[in-house]
C-alpha cells in the first residue's frame, strides 16, 4: 500500500463532501457532508503519520482530536438546526437567506 | 526735497480709509473736509517735489516687493521732469475737483463713499505716476481702472451707469492684457522691469528690433485701452454716466491721459521702432478725426466733451508718434486744464439746468454769467484761439507732425483742428447763446452755481489761459528744455516756430468758429442740411459709427455662444460619458450583488472556485509567492 | 513626539471634549468646537516659527515591518514640512477655524456629529500635508474621504446623496490609482519615503506611466477638465461651511500632490509632458471661464470659477521654472482664501434670502450693503486686481509660462479677460442689479459674521500687498523643486 491510495480515497471523499455541502437542499445532509470532508482530512492525517517524511504518532493523535471537535461541531450544528426548525418549520437551506446583502 | 515723493500718494489713501470707515450721514461734512485737506497736502507735496526736481534733479528709491529666485521686483518712486509735472497736474486737478464736489454733490446720500472713491482714485493715480518700473505702473494702472469703475458706477441704480462701469472695466482690461504681455516679454528680454534697465537694453541694442516693435505695440494696446483710442474708445463716452466732477478728474485730465503718459514714459522704447511709432501716430490721427466727427452731432453736453477728449488724446498720441515728445506732454498738460475746466463748467450747467441734453438748454448766458465766461475761456482754449494755451500746444503738435513729414496725418490734424473749433462753438452757442428760450417756469429755477464750485473753475481758467506760455516760440521753450534735461534718452528738437503754420491754424480756428456762429447763432446756414441729405451717414455718426453694435454682435455674442456651447458640452458630452461609465459600474455591481444572495452554499462555491483559480495560477507560475 | 505630531493630532482634543459633552448642550458644544479648532492654529504657528528659525522638525519612527530577508519592507512614521506644505498647514488651520465659526451659525441639525466629523477631516488634511511617507500620506488621504462623504451626505442640499456618492466614486477611483502607484513604487524602490523615491532611478517608461497615473489621480482632486463634474456637484450641494474647507484646502491636495510627487519624483518625465499639462491648464482656464459666464446659480458659477483658477495652477506647474512654480503655489494659497470667502458669503446670502440664483438676488447693495461690498471686493480679488492676492499669482504664473511656452501663455491671457467678464457680470447683477430682492428686514453682516470676513479678507490683502510674507516660505520649496528639474 502506498500513500497514494489513501490520498486518492481522501480526495474522493473530500470532493463528495464538498459537492454535497454546496448543493444539497437539506441542512441535515449538508452537515453530514461536512462530516464527510472532515473525515477525509482525518484520513490524510493518519496516512501521513504512517507514510509521511517523518512518521510519528502525532498525526494520529491529532486526528483523534479532530474527530472530537467534529463531534462537538455536529452537536452544535444540529442544536442550531433544531432551534431554526422550531422557528421556521423548515430545514431547507434556501429558506435561510436572511444574511442577504 | 524730492525724497518726500513717496508720501504723496498716502494722503489721498487716508481719505479713502477715513471716509470709508466714517461713511455715515452725520460724518458727511467731515468727509469733504478730509478729502480737500489730504489732496491739498498732496498738492503741496507735489509742488515741493516739482521745485525740488528743478533744483536738485532726478531721484529714485526702491524697496524689494517680490522676489522670484534671484530676480527682485521692487516698488518705490522715481522723480523726473515728466512725472513731477504729472504729479502736479494730478494733484491739482484732484484738489480742485474735491472742492468742486463739495458743492456739486451736496445732499448726496452716499457722499462718504464718493469721497472715499475719489481718494482711492487719486491715490492710485499718484502712485502710478511715481512708478519707477513697469510692474508698479501696471498694478496702479489696474487700480486707477478700479477707481474709474467704481466712480462711473456710482449711481448704480441707473442701469446705464452699471453697464457703462462694466464696459469701461472690461474694455480697458483688454488693453491691460496687452500691456501685461508686453511687460512680461520685456522682462524675459531685459531681465528687469525698471525703466532705466529697459532703456539701457534698448539703446544698447540688447533687444532685437522685431522684439522691440512687438513689445512697443503690445504696450501701446494698453495705452489704447486706457486713453480711449480707436478701436477701444467706446467706453469713454459711456463713462459719462458717472458724476460730472469724476468725468473732469478721471475721464478728462488724469486717468485717460495715463495712456499718453505711458507712451511718453517709455518713449525711448517706442522711438527705437519705426513701425511702432508709425502705428502710434496713425492711431492717434485717426482717433482724433474720427472722434471729432462724432462729436459734431452728439446731443448730450457731456458726450460732446467726451468725444472731444478722445479726439484730443488722439492728438497727443499723434504728437508722440511723430517723435514730438515735448509736444505730446505739452498738449497733455494744457488739455488737462482746459478740459477739466470745460467739464466742471458743464457740470455747473447740468447742476443748474437739471438736464444734460443740449436741446433742452439755450440762452443760459443771462442766468449764469460766471459759468458762461468760464466755459467760453475753456472753449477758446480747446479751439486753439491765439494767446490761449491750446493754441500753443496744438501748434507744437502739428509742427512735430510736419517735421516728421507725415503729410497725410498732418492734414488730418488740421481738419481736426477745424472740426474742434466748430463743434466746441456749436456746443457753446447752443447752450449759452441760442435764442431758443427755455420755458419761463424752468428758467426761473436756474441759478448760478455756488462759489465753492466757481472758485476751482477760476483757477483752472487761469491755467487754461496761462499754461501755454511755458513753451512758446516767443518766450522760449522752457518746458521742452526742462523735460529733456531730466531724461538722457530724449533728444530735443530745436524749436522753430513756423509762422505760416500759426497763420493756418488760426485761420482754421476762426473758420470753425465762424461756421458755428452762422449755423447755430444766426441760423443763416441750415444746420439740418447735411443730416437730411444723408440720413444713413448721420445715423452712423450719431451712433459712433456703430462700433458698439459691432462689439455687441461679435465679441460679446461669441463669448455667450462659447459659454452656451460649453454648457452643452458639459451637460451632454462630459456628463454623458460619465453617466455611461456610471451605468457600466452599476451594471457590474448589480451582477456581482446577485452572487450575494445570502446562501452559504453559493458563498462556499465561490470560495472553492477562487481557491482553484489561485491554485491554478500558482501551479502555472511555478511558485505561490 | 515633535511639534508636527502634536499639530496633526491636535484636533483629537476637540473630538474627546465634544464626546464628553451631552448632545443636548448645543451652546457649550459650539464653544468647545470653535475654541478647540484654534488649537491646530496655535500649533501650526509654533511649527512655522520653528521652521523659520531653522529647527529640524522631521520625525522618523519605525512603524510597520513585514516580510523576511530578501523581501523585507519597512514603513516608517515620518512627518516633515517643506515651505509649501507649511503654508498649506497654516491655511488649513485658519480655514478650519473660519469654517467652524460659520458652521455654528449655519448648521442647524446634528451639530455634534458635524463638528466631530469636521475635526476628523482636519486630522486627515493636516496629516496629508505633513507626512513624508507615501503610505502615511495615503492613510491620511483616505481619512479625508470618509468624513467628507458623510458630511456631504447628511448636511447637503436637495441632491445630497447623489453628490456624496459621486464624490466618493471619483475620489475612490483617484485614490485607487494613487494606491497602485504607491504599491509599484514600493515594490521598485523598497521604501515609500519621499526622498528615497525621489532619489531612486526608475526606467523612463515606468516613471512616465506612474506620472500619468499620478496626473489622473490628482487630476480628479484638482480637478482637471473633464474629471470635474463631481466637484461642481459637491460645490452646489454641500453646506457652504463645508465647501469653504473643500474649495479652500481639500482641492489643494491635488495641486500639492502634483508638485510634491509629480515634479518631485519624476522631474525628467514631467518635462516631457509639460506641454500636455499646459494645454490641460489652458482648457481648464478657458473652459471654466466660458461656462461660468452663462451660469445662473452662484454656487455653480464659483465652482466653474474654481476650475478656471486651477487652470492657472496647472499652467504655473507646466512652466517648470521658478516664476511659474512660485505662481502656482501662490495661486493655490490665494485661491484657497478667495474661494473660502466667496462660499462664506454665499452661505450668508443663502441663509438670509433663501436663494442663490443671480436673477433673484438683484439689488443686494440696497438690502445688504456690507455683504455686497465684501462680495465685490472678493470678486475683484478673484479677477486678479493688484493689491489682492490673485494678481501676484497670476503675474508670476504668466511670467513663468511666457518663458517656456509663449503661445499657450498668449492664449491663456484671454482667460484674464473672460474672468473679469464673468465675475463682473455676476457680482454686478447681484449687488447693483435690478432690485428684485424686495424683502425687508434682511440683516446685513453682523457680529460673529465679521470674524471670517475680516480674517480672510485681511489675509487676501496681506499677501496681495506684501507678497514676500508668503513667498519667503514657499521659496524654499520652489528652490528644491527647481534644483531637481535642473533649471
């Protein structure tokens, strides 16, 4: 196994996530897609900690750290979403455009 | 004694400041006193300077006024025979006019302002005369223009007075621009504006002849504007809208003579160029006869005198252009006295008759004997009656022209002399003698003017008779010798009184008087014969050959057109282009604001696209920083 | 710290004090604003004294540094004065007092904000003239933009928003171009210090390009025809008290910039485009005069008159010799004073008669004789009557331009006549014209209104009668520039 396989997989995941985050109408799916991108990054971190120029355990620890943050982020995101849903009775992205200039 | 010269202008300046501050009605009696006192002091100073010049010779002192790099422009004073003489003329006439105004302007609501303006004008005129360099001369040249402007427009509630003031300012300004250009060209040729330096450069041949001609002509344009020479003459008759004492002071004796004074002061410069001299002479001769023709048919007493002034100024220019330096200055001197006298006498008539139209006067001799006599003296002097001052100076002018062998101009001068006698006596007969009697009711109200007005006229009358004897073939050319003694660049032509010339001019004068007598007193000749035979010509002459109409239709019209076209360009072309640019900007921003739709996803997509673009650029450049 | 820093930031005292006063106490605020606006004048007089006693006033403190070794950049906080900028500082301080006094009489609503913004504006203007570093210059330059925008937009006339936006748009574009020039210079020279840039050797093409950009950037400010429409709009719409500052000093930044940077940085290239500048000046002079001749409204008339007078500045600069440059600088100051006084009078007239149309103002000399008299006097100053400041500058400028470009100069003299024509037309129609102003009981100039009039008229006469009082300051600047031109 070379590093390339991991990187390709991570890139694919990231692209999928990005696509989803930019196009999906449902906010829940957007959030899931963001998780997908984060996981792609985590995959890269782990891969580099094993196959990188200076292999070290730091990368794996950092990815754990990042998973924790991602979980927290998802929790906060969903909480906001629920609050929004209570107010607007919708989770569609295009209805949330009050920041328009 | 001549060192006090610089103080002289400040006396009238004091009048200006004092009268301006205390112009309330309760101070009026003081205003006239202050004015008379300060000009009196100026007169004493001027006479002192004149005597000082005769005893101790010329003097000059300057202080630095403005420096540009290493060049220093200075202001100061110079005393030489010419300007010592001018100094006395200006302060004397001004002094007399101040006294006269006390009577003439009595009861005027804005008397304080009037005296303030008079003081300001006198200040500027005296400082002009004392100028040792062109820059100072130019500055005060403009300031006397301002004084004239303010005084012409003194009765500003009259639309004619306003228009006349504006016209005077603008037309003289056209001339001033010529003077300004000439002055600047002189500066770059000579490196200094001091008269002495200019003369040295001219006589040393430092300026090439073409340049001398150009400069002289440009400066002459300035003189043309100020002295009301053709084609910039038409402001002067209109300037008669001002109070009559002002016409006597500014538009007869002093300011309008400033153009002649300028040419006389820069005489060495003009003399160095034959072309310039010829132009001066031709302009002068043409103006003289041109204005004399118009004067014949005018119906307003002051306008007759105004055209007569233009004509006499032309005479002076003719003299100067014919190398008759002394003749020009001599005529300037005598003219200042008799023309001021005539204007003051005319003022006295207007004061009494409450009209300026000749047709509404007549037979005034019986009611105003004093004024009548004084007017007659002035008329005789200007007509060139032997033994009066005008006779000697006019003869001197014609002599100079004859010697220069300008025979055509000489003839024009002779005809002008005849016309002058004719139109002046026409005026005299119509105003004082004519049998046509004013209705009794109005006549009863006509009284001789108060003594405060008569007295200044008497002084002027004495001078109008006697001023001629300072330079005659009979008693000796004192004036000429004195003028030449103070100016190394002037060569004095020996004075040869040509007997035949005297005879001819005397004859012409009598002829003119006789014809006027026949036409207007005895009415043996039909005065309307010519005007009825050639109505078109009459109309043209009456309107000053339509010069004004011409200017109105060309210059003024063109300026207005330019302004309107400019506004059009402004509104449609420049604004149009700018609106177009604005619209494009707005279009672009509208497109851009479409992206700003509040959708996080759109923003994210833009960030993504931006990142990719940046990465691509970086990859293609091979570096990221 | 140095006197210059104190001078530039002295309006802060006023800002702080004003912020402490509750907005209900209008009288106290006005007093504070006027008194605090005297502070910069005191400071600038001290600076003037120091400068002429030969003290070194320049300040140089490290400020910003970024980048690493081969690409390291330093921006320093540098202040200093030359003779010309010194006089402009003084002019700013004087006009600011005068404008503040005027504002106390004419600004009715939102006085506190007005005063705060004006003081902020003053910091900007003072900084522009005092800085010796392009980045610093630019920051101060931008600092003038924002308060001005708000001031026009809030206290202007009928079309204030439009005027404010066109002000912002034009000046924004101008300063964007200026910023590009600064960046390019920074990249090429490695410093934004004036002296360092002036001494750097740049390729001919580059300096020509930069010079033309500068000409556009400052041409917007001056303004040069055809970049002038915003300025007319601002003159007409902004409150007169503000126009006094705007016409008096803000526009002069353009002239200052052209001389300090245009000639100062690229003397050789400037020599090449001098004829173009001269023609632009000629166009300004005649175009402005022609249009002013047919204007019916006082403020736009004097706006075009300003354009015409700025043409004289351009002509003087284009002459590239001592006389011309000195004339241009003199005209900058002189016109600052004249324009400020004109707009003060227009403010007074507008306040009392509620119109600025010439045809509706006839017979002013009956109802308001003193105002009419001062208007006549300032009109005469404007048309270059000797004894007033306008004459000296016109004389020197034409003296200069006649040496280098006689033909253009000869055409330019037509401008003198045209100026006389339109000024007399306007002033005489107003003061002496047909009496249409029948309203009775209109108060003439009185009390506090004499402060601005006497200060400005006094200065106009002072530098007109004794021009050395001004030239002995600006001469050092002229000599420095002439030395660079190599003339």
